[in-house]
C-alpha cells in the first residue's frame, strides 16, 4: 500500500505506507468511533496548520508529553528531536512545566491520565526527581520518562529516587542485544549501560518498557533477540514498543524506500524471528480495545474514561504470558479477540439504558457470554478470566487487572510519521500529544514534523544569558 501526494511546488511523492495490502485492509476493521474532547479550539486554518488541539481532532489525549530539555548526553544520528544539533537551549522552568501539566489535565471530559517527560534527555536536568513529584501533584496517575538510561546506569540511587517520587515506568531506549547497533545508531558503545540501568531499576522495583528504534540493516535482525531478552527479564520489563525509524529530514529521499520498515513488516519479522512462537495474527490494531472503555463508561454512567481511539494504522500490539516452565502463551491462543470485542460492542447499547434493571440484566448477559470466548485449557495457569471479568464489570475493581499483568509482556509497534508518509487522517486521530509553553496541545507527529523547530526557537533561552550558563553548568556527574 502506497501513499501518494502531489505538491504544486515540489512535485509528486509516492512512498510505502504498509507493505502488505491484506494486512492494511484487515486493520481497517478495527477503526474506533471518534471520542472528541469538549474544549477544542476553533480551527483557524486547514489541518494540520495552527495545531493546538482544534475542532478537527477526533481523539482524546491518552498520553501527554512534555519536552523538559533539548540537552542530551548523546549525539544520536537518528534522533528525531535532533537535540544535539539544534543550536539552541530549550528548557522550560518548573513553573512552565506545571502550567503545561495543568493544560493537559484541563482536557474535558477526560483529563489526560498519563504523562511522559521527554527531550533531549530528561535526566540531564538536576531536578528530574522534583518534576516527577510535580506531575503527581497535578493528578497524573501514570508517569514515565523517556531516557537513554545512562544516568540510571551511572547512579544506582536514581531509580529509587524516581520511584519514591512517583515514577511508574522507565521508557528505555534499547536498540539491540549486542554492541553493534548502538555504535551505529547512538555513536556510542553503551549496551553495557543498558544492562546496568535495567539492574538498577530492578533493585528499585521500577518497571521498564524497552523502546527499540528499528533501522533496516542495523538492528531489524535483532527483533526476536530483544523479545527473548524481555522474556528473560519479565520480572521488571513490562513491555517492548518497537518504533520503526522516522525519517526526519536527515536521510536522502532516494534512500527512504530501501530503509523503510512498516508496522506489518514488524509483525512478520516477529513471527519469523520467534520461530512461530508469536504469530503475526496475534497482533491487533491499538484501536481494537476502544469498546472496552466504552463498556466501562456505560456501566459506570460516566464519560470520564480515557479511550484509545487512535487511527487503526498507527500501531499494533499483543500480549504474551510466560509460564513457570518457560513456555510462552500469546493472548490470541486462549482468547478469540474478534468474538470478545464483538460481544463487548453488542453489550454497550443495553448497558447504556437508564433502567437499572435493564442494565443489571445486560451486564449479567455479558458476563455469561464473554467467558465463552476464552479457552481456559490454554490460558495461563495463574489467570482466572471469569473472576477477572466479574471484578472489572461488576465490582469495577481495576486493581484486579494486576493479576492479568503478572508475567505478561506487551509487545507493540508504533510507527511515527515522517514527511514521506505523513497522513492527515492519522494526525486527526492521534492520542499522544505534546504540551507546549504557550498553552497548546499538539499531536505527536505534527510536533516532530512541523512545529518542533519553531517551538524551540520561540521559547529558547539565549546561550549568553545567565540562566543558560547556570543550566549548562548544572549537569549531574552521573550523566557523564
């Protein structure tokens, strides 16, 4: 499947969108209904001009991002933020960050529940622990930092400090299980540092998600190895989010096609490199799970449930479970996901009825039929699916979801767009949004393709200023 565009000034562009037409068409079946925010700005131009979010946007903010600095302790040639080469210093103050957090929490009817601090490298800030505390103070239930892990490796106390401050997840740049990929993608032999960072997170009981940036010919042959590494460390690694490289202007246009990795490429490579243990059919579009949130909202008579309504071609995911004997069970081995979601969708209208009796009967019917989509003879030994469904839909006890995540690994792929495959329809469904110092909320791919340079230029700190000199002098020794 190709995406083709015509520009009066620059001519025609044709680039690979998805590799396999059947996989592309199958994903369309999982398109989610729009869940627009109520306090969107009036559009002042055509999408994606004047982003902030405007009335064209169809999805809530599931994950908010704030770039807390554009400084970094690496010079990665594939960095979409291009932090090392920007020539400016962008580092919002604590007060500015708190204001951005509040803008995200002011989304209606669903305040943004999760925040990720990114950059640059967030841990070069001496106050990163304090910034996590501020996010918790502002009401975020889930906090992350996107990091290369050097600081976590060099300071064995940092993981504990961050955990105590309220950090939930370390979103760890992790490009492979040998030294070679890091030398090519990060200009540094830092694989050993990744291991040290993971060990320090383990000591602090701080969950880790591995984030490999996939580049053809550099680390696309290590997909299976990364999965096996995560399974071997499933006590502390909660997931893997594979990210095919986004060509952010530093790759010659005639090289893009030969280096392109698509979402369905990842699905096929997982099956091949795990010797069929995790099949490509185990992966579903991220938007597949949207009806679950809708059903919970209907049961609780509330609109305040964040719903994953991203575009069906943005990314895919699956869960796998590891038994004590080392065997691995993909979720699709014991749950008929299509049938499960179909029954969920059919239940929503009845559960939404005003009559308490009708609602109770509808929930009872759902709890009677949903377990029929589960083959308990193949499910993980430590999960009782029937009890789990009762706890969620009757008791509304979401702490029981912890049982579901025991020895579970989320394997996902999110393909962020670049100028070559930029799709306006995907932008309008984006659920990952940046907050900026001027009070705007900007979708991820428009920020990184259109707005980043202007935002950093508008709010940069002059390098000759006293504040810049103070910031640049305050780099933790642990980041060296």
